[in-house]
C-alpha cells in the first residue's frame, strides 16, 4: 500500500524523506537567536515579491566583546566592513 500512496500523493514522499515539517529543537523562537548563539541577530531579506528569507548574522568570537549590546544597525554595518563574510546554507529544512 505504501507505493500506491506515494504514487497518489508524491508530496508525502518528500515530507517523510526530508522531514522538513519538523522544527528541531522544539519550542525555540528562531526570531531570537541571541538566546541560542552568542553575537547573533535575526534579519529578513525579501528576495522577490511574496518571498521572505530569514537569516542570522553572527559575528566571530574575536569581535564578540565589540558586538555586546549593539543594535541591528551595527550588525548591518559590520557586513560592509573589510572582514570576510561566510555564507552557510543549512539545507532544505524549515528551520535555521
């Protein structure tokens, strides 16, 4: 019966293979990354109309003391300075 269900509902296969409907760890507010990771803020980019991508900006530990208590503007300016930026793409899951 499983092949029959997969044939009728192909979206079921992707749900159960990738499990992207699960948010792990459970009951975590991903809009507040500073509770999980030091020196991190949450930003949102609109890539095209109707599509918004949530990102976290984390500064390295060497700049941690400098980042303490700073607001979003400081983090945005830190993206434009001479320090390199590493982009980490976490995959197809629905969480960061």
